[in-house]
């Protein structure tokens, strides 16, 4: 991890953006495309074959779906504290998502025209939850709860099995807490293909959401021509914007916490204080010595970590917006000014007591966030990703009469005369009768 003098901000921006330049991997795309094609043509048999090949687990088409008994047995493998934590997270997510959905449904009345904006849930969605060597029950909640709040009637979960042929027990418990009873022990690009196109056992979904590795991400991008997805998910990212008032220990803690996601994680401190930069660097060195995941963290910091010292807050914000990170933490004396100027981030976490860890597990916001620069035009996953907006318009006779002349002018300008006749004819008919 290096301390960079950002006096030449243009050069620094180029260096940061180079860290995440898309690597066109034709071999990866061709490899994943073949997996998808095989699932399309062979269905369940392909899922069984790939699960054996990639997960070293022998299945048959009859036990791709996790049974009710297996879900019940999963409770014996988790603790009451874990269950309580999952339920607390679910409750907070529901509160926030319901408020979001309430704001979208509205009615407007103007000059005899009433417009009702209503939401309609998607019929079926697929949620991908990574697994195998690790457990991500929080990701299950982050993908499933917004769909539940949106009113999606059919939710399917796919998660890869461990060596014993089961998705992680805490993931199964999280699904059960959400009332999801359609869970398949299938992972990787084959799971994405199954949810996109269907097999003999798994029905196709209208939309697929959830993070995954490069194979899963590639699969989502390839099937997105035929089914909706949330957004491509890449390595995790965190930028901390801090001034001389920030606590270097807090900055270092959050950088190390984010870096433990994986060696390809991008983490950085952007500051106007050379002193804070140096103190944070030393704090990170001390934390690394004690971290049980120090090899992963050290690799992420070496390959993708940085500390940039800027001249002004404006330069700090410029770097941030150009990078469009997944997470931004603000540890500034006056953060409000920065909040209003940051427009390209998945989430903004304000103050010394709002670490990314809070948003991951308890804050009530969603941690399925755009990465890789997609924060410029994508938002965090929410209930809005699982609904369609439908406008319901109703006009009175008086309202249509007032609109006649406007419709005539514009329909004539576009050479669509029948559009105006469709309006005028209603009044001519009334006159002749």
C-alpha cells in the first residue's frame, strides 16, 4: 500500500481507474457460454454433471431441491444468537424497503386528468447466494427481503453445496426465516443458466439478482439478453474520505475490514492530511500483525490499496466521483458539503460511527451494491428492482376537451392526423347525436 501525492490529480485518476479496467477475457466468456448452452439443452442432467465436476458432490435430478426436512435439520447447526441476528437484520430491511415502496405509489390530478402511479411485482425472481467454502446468509436476506416487500409471489434461491452436499445451514435458516421454500443446491454459472432458462426441475425467473465470482458474473451478463439482472458484481470497494479530524485507527480498521473480502478488493484513503495518511499507514501495519486473515488483506493492500493525499476537498470528491466506488465513508469535520457533491457511489457512510460493517449486517440499507464503476448509473438493490411501475390514467370529458388543441398541434406536427381524430371524433359524435 502506497501513499500517493495527488498534486497531479489527472495522473492519479488514471492510476486508480486502471485498477479496475475491464479485462476482456474471451476464454472465460466462451467457457461460461458452453456451460449455459449445456444447461439449456440438457437441463437437470447438466446441473448434476456440473455439480459433480465443480463441487465434487454427487446428486441426481430428484434431490436438486433442498427438502423441508433438510431445512429443519439446519436449525440444529446454528446458534440462537445467529438466528436472532438474522431476524433483526430482516426486520430493519423490511422497515426501510416498505418506506421506499410507499413513496413510489402516488396519485396526481391535473386539469381533469387523474394519473395513478402503481407498482406491480415481478412474478418470479431468482436469488443467487454464494457459498461452498463460506457462508453468506446476509446476502440471502439482502436479495430476498426486498423481493418479499415488493410482493413477488415466487422466489427461488440457488446456492452451491458444500462437500456434504448441502448449502450452508445458516443460509438455509435465513431462507426459512424469509418463508422461501424453493432452494436448490446448485451454484456457479449453471445455476444462473437454470434460473434464466429453466430445467425440468427449476422454473425460469423474470429476473436474477445476487453477487458471485467471475464465472457467475459472466453468466449473468450473458443471460441478460433474455432475462433481467440487477447489475454485474465485481470485487468489493471502499474509499474513505477523511481530514485531519479523523481517527486514523478507525480508518485503518475499516480499510482492513473491507480488504478481507478478497485479494482483489480495492481499498483506499483519500485525504488532505499528510499526517493522517502516515498515521493510518502505521495503524494498518499494526492491525495486519494480529489479523487472522492477514494474507488476504495484505495481498489486497499490496495490489489494490492506496492512500492519496490531495490539496483540497474538491479534489477528494473529484477522485471519488470518477472512481464511483461501492462504498464511501466520510470522516470529515463537515461531511454535509461532501454528501451533496458525491453522486457516483453505491452507499455513503457518514461519520466515525458508520462503518461499512454496519451497512453489511444491521443498518437497514442493502449491501448488494454496484461495483466496478457501475455506481455512476446503478443504485443499491431494493424493492424497486422487483417491481414494474404502471401508470393508470383516467380523463374526464372536460379534461379531454381542454386537451384537444394541444393534441391537434402536436399530432399534426408529427403527421399523425388520426391521433387528433380519435379525440375530436368523440365530440363530433356527441354533436351529431
